[in-house]
């Protein structure tokens, strides 16, 4: 927390073993849950992400950061030591998705929507009242 007790303007985070550490310097609109099959395999359940400009992610340690080409149009970043899933980056995109679970607490963030719900598996239901999109959702203005 900052000196005045408010939530931090920056969002620090990292992997399970601590080899990858970063700070997000721009606050996102909130957390988006992705229910696609690739996110489920990468995270072991749906993926919860914040989306920020790539330039707003500053690394304090990234020697073990490894990128895996998960599709013809994107790659996923994870720690090569402990396996923590950390990032999703679309090719040629100025934005990066940061795994919300990799952020240090408190974040002051809230989940704002669900995407790729047409790909949701059969073992759970989405029961909240948040926006749901069958595929991706546009970034808010």
C-alpha cells in the first residue's frame, strides 16, 4: 500500500519461485476471465487476466521467463523454473495480458467480464451477472 493507505498505483507480481518479478505501471480496467480451451490447459482452469500496454510492464527479474508459441497468432509467457503461467501476447500487439493470479495482493481490482464463453467446459456454470461474450470482447475506450 502507498503511504496514504490507498491501493498501490503500480501492480507488482511474479512467479511462484520468485525468479520472474515484474511491475505493471498502468492500472487496467479490471480482470477478464477467459474460458477458452488453451487458457484452461495453460492455467488448469479458466484464465484470469488484466490487459495493459506491453510498455507498462517493467521486469525486475526475467532470466527464467520462457515464451511458448501456443497458436499461429499468439504466445504465452511462463517461468521456465517453476512453470507459473504469467502472460499472453498476441503477435504484433502493443497490449499484453498478465495473469491476475501472478499479481501481489492487494490489487484493488475486480472481475469485469467473461470471454470465450462458447468454449466453456461442461463442469462449471458462470452464475454471476458480469458481461459474457461468446468469443473475444472489444477493449473498452
